[in-house]
């Protein structure tokens, strides 16, 4: 059995700016309206459900609200050097230097803020924070950078 949550249809979306160092076009600071999708595969429990949709929707909306209207800054082991001082996030990457007000940034533990890395980051966050029934076999998170293009990450639970 598979549960599917479509972020566009459920308004699990956020707008954010980012950059991808080394990419010919995406190295420039730019933004997207993102949607977060989720698929959960598993068996029905005694309640005849794989899992309650509302738990996942609430958590994904909280993530979207946390990232909404922020600059997504890669704070993991990547090529960007990130330093926070004097209420500013200073980023030095690929010959470019940025300084953003800290309140406008979401520093994310990823090497780069690609859709692939964002899907992995959100999936890890979801699995770490939400208690899933033992009948759940796998969880997938998809991140769209606008309608029709995105990346998915899947984790086996058993």
C-alpha cells in the first residue's frame, strides 16, 4: 500500500532563494517556489491505515514554514565557507562573497542547496522527528523547484 501527499495540491510549499556553486547558471543567487511531496509505503495496521496523513502534513507544513522566505545557505561540508557574526551570515564561495541578515537565512546542513540535497535533508529530518508505525517499509520525499521539476530521496525503514 502507498500513501501519497502532493505538496502543490496540499499547499505544502515555500518560497526561498539559493545558489548552487559551480553550476553555470544556478551559481547566481535566484529563487523558487518549492513544493514538498511525500510517499509512504507500508502495510495497513489494525486501524486499516498505513499511517495518519495529518501527522505528516503537519510536520511538512512546519518545515515549509521554517524555510519560507529565507535564503537557503549550505552549512554542511561543501565548498561554501559560512561564518555568522554581527547578526549577518557571511558566505564565501567560488570567488563570491555574500552577507545576508541572519534573520533572513536558513543555514542547512547540506553541502549544496540542490533539490537533491534538500530532499535528503527533509527526509532525514522527518524520519528523525516523526514516529512511524512498524508497518511502514519506506518513506520518500520529493522537492520540486517549480511545477514539473524536482528530485526525490527514499529511505527504507526495515
